[in-house]
C-alpha cells in the first residue's frame, strides 16, 4: 500500500513520534505535545505550506499517495452516506462513524499484511473498507441484509469477515482486547509470523480488560499491536476527565511495552508509526501506539455533540484529514485538480453502487433464525419462536391409570 | 472399567485429550507449578511444559478472553477458573463474547473453549466462595453448560466438551472431587443435552444435578428401604440445553416431582424444571412440583448456620413425603367424588 518516502517533508511538530522506549530513561522520550496539540494543529497547515517544496516524484510514489487519498475519501463518502441512510431509517440500531479518522484508519492498516489479523470496536466501517472488504457488503450489513459481511447478524457494531481477517467489530467497550490478545497467543502457539492489530478508543484504556491484556501480552511476548485512537472524547467525556495519565501511550510503560504517540491527521505519519509498531510485534513483542485523531461529528449519528464549544467545532474544519491531505497533494503537485475531481466522481459512484446494492439485497429469511445456534449441533436445542408453546398440547392421561 | 475418583477422571481425561490433539492447551491460575488449587492438573506441567499448561496472572477477564480469542483461531483451550465465584470477573468475556461470536458474526468463527470451574457450598468458605451460579450461564443461548455428578460422566462429558466447537461451561463441585466410581476405559464422548435416568421408579420423580444428583440418589435408596417407595431419579447432567423430554416422560409416568438444587430457589434451575413440567405434563400431575433449594441468604461461615441454609437429605425426604401425601389426598378426593 503506502510506499515510505524519505523525501516527503513533514511538519515535525505535528508528526514527530513521541516514543516510550522500553528501558530508556523517561526524559529521553521527549515531552509529548498533548497540552499544546490543538494549538499546534491549528498552526500546522500554514507552517506546512511554508515549508513544503514541490518534489519530483516517481509514478510509483504518485500512485501510492493517490491510493491513500482515494481510500480516505472512500471512507469519508461511505460514512456520509451511512449517516444519510440512517436518518432515512434504512439503517437501524446505533451507527458510529469514522469521520475524522480516515487518515488514522488508512495509515494503520497500510502496515498490515493480508495474513495479519485485525480486531476493532464498534466504530469500524472504515476499517472494514480499508481492509479490502467490498463496500457493498459493508453497506449491506448496515442495512441488515443477507449479503452483509456478517450476514445481517451483526449490524454497524459487529462487522466480521474471516477471509479478510477482520475478526470483529465489537460493541462492548474493551471486549475485543482480551480476544485479540488470545489471537496473538494462538499465532505464537503455532509459531506463525502473523501479527494482530487491536484498535480501541481513548476511553477504553480505563477498562480492566485493557490492563489485564497488556500485562498478559508482555508476560508472554505476544505479537500484537494495541492501537489507541485518541479523539480526546469518550462519548462526551474528555480524556483529561477520565484518564489519570492523559498521555495514553505512557500506559505501556507500566507493562514494559514499547509505545509511541503519532499525529492521526497525517496518514503518512501514521503509516510510518504503524509499520514500526508492526515490525516490533512481528519480532515477538507487543506494542502500544496512540494515534491522536479527531471525531468530526458526535459519538454516533444521533448525537448532536452539544458538549463541544463553537470554537472547537470551527477548529475541527481545519483538522479535517481528508481535506488537509488532499490539499497537500495538490499543493505539492502530486495530483492536479482534474485528477482530484475524477477521484471524487469515481468514489461517489462507488458509494452510490454500495447503497444500491445494499438496498437490493434481500433481508434474511426468518427460517434461518436458528441457523447459528451452535457450531456443533446438540440434543434438545431450542428452536421455539416467542409465541409457540414449549410442548404441543398432550392428550389427556387415561383417568384409570395408576388409580 | 477402572475405579477412580472424580479428580482422577478429570486429570486423566485432560491428559488424554492433550495427547490426542495438540491444539488442546490449559490456562488458569495456579494450574502449573502449583498443580491446581484442587490438584486437577497435577503432573501436566511436567509432562507437557509451559507452552501447553499456562499459569496465568490473576486476571480472569484477561485470560478467559484470551482463551476465547485463541479458540477463534482454532486452538481448543481448556480454562480453569479456580471457583465459579471468580467467573464473575470474566462474565463479559463469557456472556458478551464467547456466547455471541458464532451467531453474531453469521457463523464465521467458532469458539471451541471449555471453562472448567467448581461450585459448591458446605465447605465453610463463606458467602463469596460458596455459590452455585451456573444458572447465570445456563440462561445464555450460545453457551452449553454441563454438570457431571460421577467420575464416568466427568470423563465422557469433558471429552465431549473439549471436542465440541462451541463454548462449554463445565461445572464441577468441590464436594465431589474425592468421590469414586467406575469409569469406562474407552474415550466415547457423552452426548451434551441429555439427562440420565439413574434410577427408574413409578412413585415420584426426583430431579437433581451435580452434588444434588447424589443427594437425590441417596434419598431414593433410603426411602426404598424405609418406606418401600419406588422413586425415579433424573440427573440433569446438561443445564443448557435442558433435556426437557426426559423430564416430561418421567413425570407422565410418576405423576409427581421434586427438584433438588444447590442454588437459591427464586429464579433457580428448579424453577425452570418446574415450569417445564407445568407446560409439558400439567394434566399428569397429582401434586404441585416441589423444589428443595438453598435458603435465600448469602451462605454463612459458621457451620450451624451453613448447614441450616443448605438442602439436606432430610429436607428432601420431607419434601418427598409431603408431595406423596398430597398425591394421596388427591387420589382420596377423586375416589370420594
């Protein structure tokens, strides 16, 4: 996917890796820009523009960068369409979007091989698409149709595709972390070379399962990358209000797990950090990567996010990773306005197709309700519908019997 | 046949399954160096090494969840949770994950995990260490819950559980580990979802599982000797699925039932059994279904209080007598009409 490019000039203040090297003195790790990150971000685009020079790129580099942008845009348009379909009541339940996390998602997954495993949470449509799953099937899952990735059983929060090694999609905060750790255990047990990536939100780092899992992974040297997508809000609660150590990547230190923080608005910085994390995991050590990101809208589609200030909302526009990265590519001459328009056109058509496919896909037949009760069939398994009795009415006993 | 204890049956079966299938591994607290809190895994670390017999940190949610994740990739982990009370720390992983993964993802991933865990009061362990909360798991579709009462069933049900592709909660009981019985030498798995009629009779059906299956059998023997009663005993063995047909067939024959359970009465397993009988054999009943269950208190430490709170053989005998008295009165009344 992304081809690392040493010529690519970046804003060090924003993209510098804040690392927590195991056994390294803490001061050597440098001071992360948590407190000033908002300010740094606000200033970033101009600084970057001033610094950037157009560099001649090979066709391969251009293709790789274009692909990153297209993938980010695909997620963006998919999520916008999902929001629309949700308000049209074509999608039920909860619907959490990756809007603002496109750079994080695309950058992270660029470091994974096809044989690696991904566990994520309920905000995962973008991950499914970026993992290479047909957007038609992702949209069909949102619509609850049989062609959905989980055959209509999971919905927005529970996407799963065994062939692309996306092992969920979990609706319970933190539920995926022990599972992902166990998948890494299975790889290690068999001596495999795959790694597991397990993403979670910032609020998840306060759950016991996070700490129990990191401890186990470090004790057993498991090949796993834990990724915290820190959009600084757990629903409406800030990181500062929920985490006693708000520099979340530092939590790895408690388990002697190497960790780093990266700017999640820059897909190339994320890709680089992810590649490094994956390399550590492939060598048999867990890694904790914090990706500082943005959530452009509410917690879910129905959340108007009234807890955010007007200034904060205005600032979000400048932190839009898709717009920022697109502008950067144009500015640097990687891609021209016509090509941008062509990508926009193609992606929009692709999403239209996904929505049309989802709408045309049949709803699951009620006769299949009990198809997945158990993997191993079992005696006396119940297949009773709500209105049915447990037993068919029995004939009355013979009154003379036993008297 | 070989005579052995419940503990030996478990240990030998774990060993045999590990030899048979290298995907079988054991995880739990103190199961390796310490050889298990109740010595079920004695000798297995020495034989199979740390890779397959893993001592875990005290982190039930973490290691149970890790076992579930490993099972998703095809391993067959057997987790020991030291007592069922501690399984509450792993409740999210068992109920929200192990039980859901196969169905929720449209059958794309199986979870062939076994969670072995003992319950049981009567050991003066106090309120937090004496519970029988298998009901919590028996309530959940997607899980299978088995509760052997004999060494033979311990073997055949454990084999079945390990070879099953679904998550199985395997309920043991502290008071049964030293009980002895004949165990078949072959490795035929039991059929999960089937109860066993362990004694046939015509006068009343006595239903129990795990330790209470023994109490039921003891009561039946005692009442046969003292009163000439002919009591049928059902050992449920499987709590999910529940073998309703076996219960119904028996009650249709005996017209009376008493359920004995080592848990609290309200919403307990006995309530489900009684409701089943009401649904399937109402017209055959000559007396209300009686439940003998724990007093509804956190189990006290002091022996006198603990004994008073737990169902005893005498409690069951009284319940049987009272139920048969009610049957007799009904017959008398029917006769007079």
